[in-house]
């Protein structure tokens, strides 16, 4: 089993240090942004913002409840994005991260559609756009370091390690927490299991974590659609060839008719300056 992260939402204080560390380590450019009612800033993740602290402020039983949820790629154990990538650019590594080979990525956005968490983002500002997302600092892991976000978290809300060890840690915290945590480890079963795991002290609908995610491995669904792709491409290809042939034939007929009309017109109207001789 590979590496992962355990994010304890009861410890997160919304400082956004992880956002800054992610930007710095991955050399991600700044993006125009603005404050909003929930204080999430930037308001959404993008090709240049791979992780955000999503704020939620609501009222429960007459009391104001504020939660902070760190969001990024979940690094699924069985990634839907990998299963639909027609360029074979996305791979689940043995170390745990799900990575994108930018030399292979063609920016088709199939991964964006397939992801149950809506993670991959498109470079709308590039002439040859690629898909972008959190890499779980695959380069740092390869060098024996922890992720940048875990290394910078001042409250210890983000723990990095072996996924199996993190699951054990999460269960121990729930068992010894005296009701501090809800009895659920988000990511243990969601989407067939993810490398990023969460503990929460409030019901999950009071966080920004995606609700209603299937516990089945998502490629079981995506493969049913993707195996139809060769036949679909064949139909589209044949249809395109048929349209091209029809268009070419129509243009040829139109040209021939125009030529015939021009020839007939030339025979009826001799040049004005010339004289006719028998």
C-alpha cells in the first residue's frame, strides 16, 4: 500500500499555509481573486490553484458553525481519471500519488468528466492546454520527503505517511476521542478508497467534502463507457468520410454547372468591339 495523507478537520484552523506551500513548491502562478461570503480564497481551484481551504459558515440549533476543509486531488486507489485517459498520461504510482505526464497529455478533459470529485482542471489560457491537479508532491515523496502541505501545517492537521498507518491512526483517534469525531473515515471507502483521508468532528454535510460518492471503484463504471469508444470513433470516422465525399461531389457538380452556364453565356454575347465575318 502506498503513501497518503490524513487530514483532521478538527485541527485545521484555516490559515491557508498549505495553499501557499503548494503554490511555492509547484511554481504555480498567482490568479486574480476576490473575497466572498464564505471567505474561501481563491473561491475555486483551477489549473494554477491545486488546493484550497474551503470555508463553510452555517447555523445549527441557533449556533453559528464554521468549518474549514482542505480540498485537493484525492489520489484514488483506483483512479477513474487513469481509466479514461486515452493518451495514457495519467498513472497511479506505487508510492501513492496519481500523476500526469505532461508530455503525453492532450488536454482532452476526459479525466475531468470522469473524476467523482471534479478535481482535474484545464489550462484555458494556453494554446496547447494540459490538465492540471495536485500531484501529492510525487517529486518530494521520491526524494524521501513529506508533502509540502503537511510539512508546513502549523497545527498538525495534515499527517503524511503510509495509508495503512494513517487508517490505523484515524481509527485510534475515533476510539479514544470520547465523541470528538464522527465515526467515519472519509476516503476509506469512497470511490473504492483514496490516499487522502479525513476525520471530522461534525457531520460531513457541515463540511465541504463531496457527499454521495459511490463506494464502488469508479473505473467499473467508466470502463463500460470507454469500451464503446472504438466503435463510436469508427462511426464518427465513417460519417466524416461520408460527409467529405458528399461535400466534394456537391462542389464538383456545382462547378460543372457553373462552367456550363458560363460557356453558354459566352456563345450568346460576342465581344462588343469585334466584327463578325463569314
